[in-house]
């Protein structure tokens, strides 16, 4: 999955929450900078073409958008958006990358509050006809860029126990009320294994967030993975130019970072030390795992007797039942 596709996943999740009152649910322009974090130190700017301009359109249904273009007012050159899936025509995009911030700003300037550079978006739709709407970055000087995303428990992210929930920590984005935050984790084949909830949905990350919990078993064991932490700052919203559609100019900073999961746990060893009441048992496992000792009489209903992260423990079962069956599970 390309870095642009990761951004579109973020945008599509946001757009999916919009009421489909128009053929276009969401359209916008994004200026972005990418960073890479490989240690506990600060992320560094991506050395090659780490700056980009993106334009996107997300349709409210398949096949209701037929074409789209974007043009900044400082040039006559049209940029044509292309569908990410020719079979659905649901999401359209344009991207141009640059080696420096100066090159990005020269091609796609923000202007200023008094003389903004306007980005004309022309949207060709089946039911709403051709809609021409403009966006600009005139508020960028006031709201500024979000902070550079940084993982603050980097060593722990290189030894994740996939059988237990993992809390990924990161810095604040800089504007708790305005910013949108997304965490996405992919496998070596670029398949998305985990994505934090879409903006404004239950549990979504915001500028006030500094952690996200990755559920147990969401990640495979013993695998090198890639994470993206994105801070997005909208620079105004346009809701009146095209009724039912939302337009947003935004700035984005994204940090790519590695994650590594531990190998699958070895099966714990359970032995019975005493078969007379009270029953006494002992298990042997590994360091830094969570173990659950459970008991049953019918192999249908299991009762937790002990939950611990000790690599080994002895347990005395004070039950008065004449017999019981036991097992040790790895994970919460």
C-alpha cells in the first residue's frame, strides 16, 4: 500500500460518516510532509520527495462521479484526478511529490489571508451535474502546521506481544480542538492490519489523543510491520458551495515507523502437584506474557483461577469439588 493510499484510507473513513445527500460526499486538498522514525530520537524528514500535494474526491456511491480536476489560481494548468478503482469510481485522487518545501510552495502556494491562492475543484457527477467549488489555505498562517508525529514508546513497539493489547504512545499534535489523528499498521505486503477508528466515530483519535490501544491478536507474531502516525489539521471547511458535500483544505504530517512482534509464545507446561484436596498445580511459561489458569467440569464453562504475567507459578485450588480439569491460556 502506497503512502498516498494510506492517506486516502484516512479520508475515506472520514467521508463515510457524511450523509450521502449529494453525489460527492467529500472533496479536498492536502499539503503534506513525511517523516521517518527509526529510534527513540526525533523523526527525520524523508530524504527523497517527502513533500506532496494531494487532491481527492470521495463519492457517496459507486459510479456517481465520472471525472474531477483541480487547478490553483496561480496557473492555467489543470490537474486531473484519477480513480483509485476503475470498477467502482468511488475515490478519485491526484498527487504530485516534491523534494523540498520550497518546491511544493512554489507549485502550490497558500497565498495569504488577503490574497489567497484559490484551488478550483471541478466535479463531474451523474445526478448533480458539473459542480465547480473552490478551496484555499487562507487560514494556514493563523492555525499553522501540526507537530511532527513521534512515537514515544519506540522500544516497546519493537517487542510487541501480539497475544495482549498493546498501547502505542505518541506526542500531542498541537491543537486538541482542531486536529485529526490516524494510526495505521500494515504488514510487509502492505495489507492494513490495524487502523484507528475513522474521525468523529466512536473511539476516534483527536488532537487530544496521545495513545491508541492495538487489540490482542490484531497483529501477527514474529513479523516486521510498518506503522504510520498522521496528524491532519483542517484549514477551514466548505459546506455551502455544494449542498450535501464537504470540502476541506488540510495540512498533514505523517511519520512512518517500524514495529516488531515477538514470536508466537511457546505452549505453557502445566503439571498437577497434588491430586488430593486441595489440588495443587504449577505452570511454566515465558517472561513478559500474560497467563490465565482456568478450570472446568464440563469443558464448556471455564472459570478463571489466576491471571498473572509471572513466567511460572504454583497455585492451590481450594475447591471442594471431587474432580476438576485445568488448562493454561496465553493472553488476557
